[in-house]
C-alpha cells in the first residue's frame, strides 16, 4: 500500500519532470501532514525545488499545484503559503485509500525484517512476590515484545530469575527460625507470598539484633555488620555455593513455592516467556571472558588477585569483575549471558527492560563488551523506565509496604465489577460472562494506565482513575469497541450487509475523512513506537481513534441513513475501526469485549 506521502511525492516528481524537465527521486521530496492551522491534507515543501524552477516559492508551488489538479484525479485542490504547497485529496482518493485499508489483511503489521530480537524483562528475585513495580516492568516488556513483532521482527521473550544470593538466604533463614514449618498448603498462602513474609520477618529479626548490639555499646555501623542473623545468612550462602545438601534442599523447596506463585501471577497478567534463565545456572558464566580480557590487556589483575576494567578514559571509573577471593560479580554474569544469547539465537539486538536505577550498569556492560571485541555490543539496548509511585509514596519490600501484584489485580477486578454493575447494562449477561468481563475491564484498565505513560517517566498510579469509562483510559477504549460491535449487531439484525470488497464510491464527510486519515496512520505508528521502544505511542493512538469515533458517532446517526451506498460505507468504516482498535490494543496485551 502506497502511503499518501509517497503518492504525493511520486506525482510531484512527475510534475517537476513535466514542468522543468528535471528528474527527481520521489524519496528525496519532503512531504508531511498539513499543519492544523492551514487548509490541506498533506504538504510538499517547495524550497529545495527553486533551483530547478528559477522562480519564487509561491510561483513554483502554484505551478506544481496547477499541474497536479489538472493531471491527477486523486487531487482536488491546493493552496500555497510561501514555500509550502498544501494539497487536498479528492473524494476519489479517500475512497481508494479506505478500500485498501479495509481489504488489507493484518493491517498495520509491517513486513518481516528477518531480524532476531531478544527482550528480557521481569527478572524477579525469588524472595518475595511480584509487586506494582514488577507489573510495570512486565507490561512494558510484554508490550514492547508485541510491538517489535508487529514491526516485522522475530522476538524472543526471556526472563532471568534471580534465584540465588544473600536475599534468598535471608528468607530461608527466617523460615527456619520463625516459619514453624509452614508450607503454601498448610498456610493457605501462595508460595511467593509465604516466602515474602519470611523476608520481612528476617528484617524484623535483623533490626532487633542491631538495636540490641547498639544498646550494649557497639557502634551502629558495626552493629549492622555484626548482627548474628546476617552472619548466619552469609554462612548459609557459603554452604549453598559449596553444595551443602541440606541448604540446597531447602533452597529448592522454597524456590519452587515462589516460582509456582510467579506463574500464577503471570497467567493472570497474560504474560508468557519463550525462555527462562536462572541465575543459579548462569552465575558462573563470564569467567572465561575475564581471562580473555586479561589476555587482551583490557582487564588488569590487582595485587590482591581481584580483576578490574579501567573505564576512567571513558568518563567512568574502575569496574570490579572478579573479587579477590575468586568469586564473580553480577556484571560478570551479564557479560557471559549476553555472549551466550547472541550466539545461541543469532541475535541482531537485545533489549533489557530494567528500571532507570540500573542505567550505569548497562552503560558499563556495553562498554566492556565493546572492549572485548564483540561487534554486537552496540546492539544492546537498555529500556530504562521510571518507577511507579502511589499517592501515599514509595514502596519498600523489606518493610512489607509494597503494593502486591496479586492484590492489585484483584482490586482492579473489584473496581471494574462495581463500576460495571452501577451502569445497569449487564442484566441479561450470565454470571460467567460477567466475571470474564470484569476481569477483562480490570486488567485492561491496569495495563493501559501504565503503558500509556512514556517508559522514561516516573508515574503515579491511581486505581480509581484508571477504571474511569471516560477519558484516556483502557475502559473507555473497551467501551468504544463494544459500542461499535453493538451497532454492527443491530445492523445485522435488521438484515443490513456490508463488504469492503464491493464498496461503492461515496462522498466522505470531513469527519469520515479524518477517520480514514487516522486509520491510515496505524502502520506508521507501529513503526514509530517500535523505533522508540515505546508502546505508549500505540496506546495514545488507540485513544485518538476511539475519541474520534465517539465524536463521529454523536454527530452521525449511522443506522438511520437512507442512502444504501453511504450506509454500507459507514458500516465498513466502523467495522474497520473496531478491527484496528483490536489490533492496537492487542499489541498492549489488552482484550476488547463485544459487549459492556
């Protein structure tokens, strides 16, 4: 399908050849959407053509405009403002363009690029349940993956579960001390919640021990290091790394509780992964790269045996890779996993969806991989996003003040149920249909409210605001889709039929032209969003389409139209709008109901 910009450029190139005898590549002509304060659909910038015409901008624009109107039936008029030729399309063009859009299969989905892109997101610790911060990470990662796929890429969704380390041992130790042998079955709690409670319990034990040591006269900073429970946790980690059977057995049991809990939350969010990595299986990766770096002279070994990469020449500092006791640090693992993934999946690029507090980490990762000679180092992208805050402030995991993901999903369901029941429009639905609708609306509200914000921005989440059926919300777009489907059901019930394949030529109203323009912009919005790794582009596009439809609906009594050709066009138009809304919201992982 040729875009309006390309159509005008191609015809303008013909005009330039006819008028000035010059061959101009259409792709080099500058065409853009006409600014709202001027009359026109698209604008050709004339200034670069003055060397060919040898006349003033207005005269050059008028000459090209006259030729286009005389020779191109799809162009009905023009006006020239200085060096800007504003072109108006004829009704013929809008009919042809709309027909192409309505008939296109998978409209908006871009051709295959042949590129393999891995997107890593979620990557939780197995010492606590997922919370609101994780929800933003998961929704961003999932929607970016869908967006990159829609733009023609082969996408591999992956997560790295942080299932080892001191934080895991803290939960394990607390379970031994105060857990009383509790299991998910005996406690009636999801496994990730039970282990998260143990993490909070450890912090309570730790605080009491630190306070006791300080009361006995110990320096507060020293007391934080000498607390008995912290030393026990470190000893447990040492035993884990040494392969102690008892510690490993407890670790495997508690990790399974958590992973089972995570899977339940992922299912509720509609999240799936193509590949799951575990830190317990990857934490030793990268050590061979350290030796490679030493051999290349990229890394240096200090007298105490530790290995470093000096990044001071790059405006950073020295980065530790191997401790003096021979153990690796987190970035060493990331070096190793990156090398393995690019080789295993023949990746063209790798996107890490991680909060902006890790900006420095990924800056260092790319630098070191580049110094090690990996040509794909520049194809690593850190999708850095801001934190989610609540009206009552920031969340703290160790103090148990986070907003739990499961609780939030349930709260959104209840908000959706209350709001829907108040409308009184669901009386003829079965209870099963209602339950599915409540969850669809609640989850749609949550996803849309978070995704519509540019990833780089810190955001404030308000459940009540997100569930509003008016304004820039998921439920508003869901309701718009349901309204369209209701109109189409009524039309079908009255024996009306419509087909894009047999669309008659009709006159488009300004609102209908505006809707066709908006629909036509969908592929470019997919490309724009993918290039910026920003599903917010798609979210706000969907809102613009829904808003424009609702204005059209209130001004146009669709089913009362007497002209059969016009009626059929309008039914195809709103059917196409509903299809584009489903596609756009599908990129965000949001379902649209047939009824609300």
